[in-house]
C-alpha cells in the first residue's frame, strides 16, 4: 500500500536535493543559509514523524532563526539558456502547458476512478489520502513527460525548482507554520476565551449576528495570522461549533466550508499572507509591496458579505 509517508519522502528528497545544489552554488553569497534552511525542511519531511515533539520544535526554531537573520538569498542557476527557451516556446507554443495539466487531471480523474471503479477494492492507497497520493503521482508523470519530450539538461527540473523556491524564500512554508499556530491557539484555549466574549456580546437568539461575528472573526484572525487554516480552529471552537452548529442546529459542512471561504477573504487583505500578497509584488517588481492587496480589497469585502449571507441562508433549515 502506498501511504502518505511516501509523499513525505518524495518531498523531502526534493528539498534535500535543493539543499545540496544550494551548497554547491558559489555564485550565491548566501548559499550556506539556503542550504541549511532547505536541509532543515528536508529533515522535517524525511524524519519528522520519527522525531520527538521537542526535536521538531527545535527544527522549526532553526528555520525561524535562519529566516529572521536574513540568511536566505535568491539564486540564479544555469539551466536552459534564454535562446533555448525562446526556441522551445516558438516550436511548441501552448503545448508546453500539457505537462502542467497532467498533474490536476491525474489527481481528479484518478480519485474518481479509484472511488467509483473496482480499483478502490485493491487497497493500493492509504484510505482518505488517495487524492494527495495521486497528486504526487501526477507530478512524477508530468516530470517524466517533460523530460522525455523536451530533453532539457538532467538537472534542469531541480535547478529551476531551486530558482523558484529561492525567489519565494521562507514564505514558501509560511502557510504550514501559520496552520500549526492555529492549532496551538486552539489547544491553548483561545477559542473558548473568544467564545465567552462573543456570548456576552451577542443578544440571545440572534442568529444573524452570530453568523456575522463568525465570518468577521474568520476574516479578522486570517488577517492577523495570514492563513485561514490557522483561524479556523480558533473560530470553530469559539462560535462555529458551540453556537452555529449546536445551539442553532446549523449544517456543520456548510458552516465549515463557507466559513473557510470567509477566512480566505481575509487572506486577500493581509501582508501576513506573504506568499500570496508580498512575494508576487516582489517577483513582479511592483512599485508598492502592497500593490497586490490594493487590487484585491474591492473583491474581498463584497465576497465576505456574500459568504456571510450564504451561511445564513444555507446552513440553517
């Protein structure tokens, strides 16, 4: 049986390769910092499930220290030349996107086939992890297709991946960090504290105000922490489950799913979501690092209002 651990090992191997290539890149003055950072990420994927909580915590502190001390720098590894890329683009045109499309097609079609055909009875994949595993298989299929079709240098995929990940830098793992922070907040009882204040502020029996506070809280905590996955356990513990689901009898999947969408509206409005809002501004050389957020607020605010109304209309019989 192929388990999720296999996907962790594959990801860890890629990060380890980036660490080695970074260490050998003498053109990057911060190559040792890059190598140490991606090496620690590789260790987390490869050995995290075998390490103690303390050891994993020390590993995370090492990542934070390297990022906080500005030890990471952008690299510019040599892969294909600009002339070669222009030639390939002229020759193949939009067909160059075919390998990229293989990944979602494999994940979606593979999941459907596995769930609705006798393939599911073979027990090939870990239960409830089929889509993630098929996503990894899709990546391997797309990579194999691109290598066979385009015949780039052998290390081109790893070097191009390293160039991209170095451009993003520490922000590449920010969503995982913030999601873990949300779990810590929930375990620390932040949700219960917020629920107590909310219960005192909301008039008894006011469903609409409860939904509004839930959605605004999802967006607000996402703005603070930069990730809706970090906000969800806090607001679900505070209002989503005890008030909307248990007190008012709301449909839990609707409350949870649309509540996440309300949180994503906050993602559009915060520099804390650096990988979405700050890194693109840097990569595009925008005049203002907040240019992406300025373009998104006009969508985020009315969309938040729509999500609030959708929960109010759809979640309660």
